[in-house]
């Protein structure tokens, strides 16, 4: 010792100091000497393991690779480091004993066994004690393990969110695209608006994301006039199309956010947490799943997916859901929906269109395929490949659904994927379906 006296060393081991900032400082080859009343740390030993120090104004600073770990104060001619109160006792791993068999490890420490067992949960350790596989452990100080938090932390999901109590109180929105297949009218994105109370949805097609503000304005004007209510909150993710793009100084409000600031209250999800906008995310997934199912057994061109999408939203608004007690359409319009006018999407139909130049011997109908319902009229939309106008709207048609049986035809492989990088697409020509005309000749004989 400093006074040239000799004291017995009972053990040598590694002592882990846990500072009040939860930093672990492992002291190798530590001497356990019960007769010394103070714990002394050798700076020369720390210097060997690449720690550095700085002294001045009665303070002491400990550095590791130019990073300051902790500061200490001068107290009774010694510099003092503050330890974590939970680990003031000792955390010492015994390397070998010197002249005694006294163990310095607390075998009843739950924290020690927690580390020995690979940081398993507290409940599993209690089961080991209950089954008498481990001896009784002291779980007093096993509350928070920082190492477990760093290694096991997952994304926090808030459950049981508060639902709105009236229409247009909260509107969920999300944009989907860019798609690798252009629609019939060259749209590449679609955006959905879902009312939180009724879960009634609207879908709009976009050529570019820059149309988002215009579509939002159209939607707000339409629903506010229809229901005679005001939209209060619009909830979306924090994507660049909704809030803004990131730059060197951070993220600043874009056109969409500025429009909301003037009209309604905006709510944004946290970064990388799509579950906070789960209503729109799940609806978009359901829409795409149904579109793929409708196109898989269809003879129509894949570019007509936009009409299948609108038809899917039309149907989802009129079918039951486990989220709300009543039908979406019933909550939105206060009347029950009528489903008697529904038909199988892409079924064949004989369509009669308005033709002021029609002659008496001309055919009354043209052949086509049913592709959707009109939003603001009592009628249907048809794809007529043999007509000069490919998309025809009319309420006068004869639907041929008899051949629509499950598995009657071989399914085709349809892939419509959402891509993240805009790639120039080769122009695709629509496959024209030609229905041959069968003409029967009759020999009419005059009666004499």
C-alpha cells in the first residue's frame, strides 16, 4: 500500500462499474481487499485499455476514443464517480481466489441469472424457480435491463384508438402507386378517402402525384355538399406527397399540407409507422386483392384495372363489415343499399346505345363487356372492342352471365405491382376481342 503496509488479497476478478448514466466500465484484474474502506481505481490500468483523462478546476473527465463518458468531482483529495443506485453493491466475476474459498458472486441475484440465461424474460425465470430448477432468486432489482431494450425493442403499436362519432369527423387518406401497368386512360396512381365513422370510401385516379391537392379539393366540396357537414380532420402518412420532401434543413409543409392548414385540421403519422394509418392501408390492400381476383379469370386487357378498382370500391361500400354495425352505405346515406342491379364484372352483354342514324334493318345492340357502374347516373359502363367508341355508357343492356361458373376457364397469371422507381414503360396496344357475326340465309319461296 502507500504506507508500505501489506494487506491480504482475497480474490482477483473483473469488476463492472455501472455509472449513473448506465455506462458499463469493466475493471480487469481487480483486487478484492475487504480491509480497504474505499474503492480505488488505477488510472494507469485504464490508460492501458485506451481510456484518457482530463483534469482541471476540481473536476475529472473520463474519455474513450475522444468521447467523454463521465465527469467526476474532487472529494477528500480523491476524484469521485457516481454509480447507478441499483448496482451499488457489486457486480464482480471471480477469476480465481487467493488464499480463500469465499465466493464473491451472489447466486441469488436475479439480474446475474438474467444475464446467464441470455436475457430471458422475468416470467420465464420465475417459472424456473417455481419448477425448482433454480433456487429462490431475489427479483428486487430486476426491473429494467437496458441491454434487453437495445436488443429486443420493437415498434410500438397503439391499440384501441378512439373512433369518431359522426360523419366527416376524421377522413383517412392514402395514395397508392406508381403501377407498372398504365390504366386505360394512362393513370398510374389512385388515392382513397375513407370516412372513419361509416368507413364509406371514395377512390380517385391520378396521372401524377401533383394532382393530389386538386383531387382533395374536389372530394371535400363533394362530400360537404352531399352531407351538409364540414370535414374536420384529414389523417395521412408523412410522405413527401402529403407533407413535404426532406431537404438539408428538414421537412417543411408542401402544397397539400398548406391547403389543409387553410381548410381543415391535419394529422400525420410518425415516420415509418404505416400502422397509424391502418384504415387506408388495409382498404388499399383489400382493393388490390379484389382487383387481382377479378382480372385473373378475365379475357379483358389488364389496362382496364382502373374500372375494376372503381367497381371494387362501389361493392365494398355496399357489403357488411366487422368494423361497423351497419352497412357503410347505410351509415353514409341513412338508407339500405339495393343490390338487385349488380352483375358479374367483365361478363358479356348486348348493349343498346343511342344512335339517331339507326336504320330499321340495323342491329339493335352491339357486343361488349360489363366493366362498372356509373357514379352519378343510373347506368352501366361497357367495353365494346368492335365499336368506334370503346367505352360506352348506357342503362339499356342485356347481361349474359350464364357462362360465369367457378373454374369454368383456366385462370391467367395477372401481375400488377406497385413500383418505387419511375421507369419508362413501353406503349401497349389493347387486344381487341372480335365477336364474329353469324348470318343465316333463308330461301323464301312465294306461294302461288
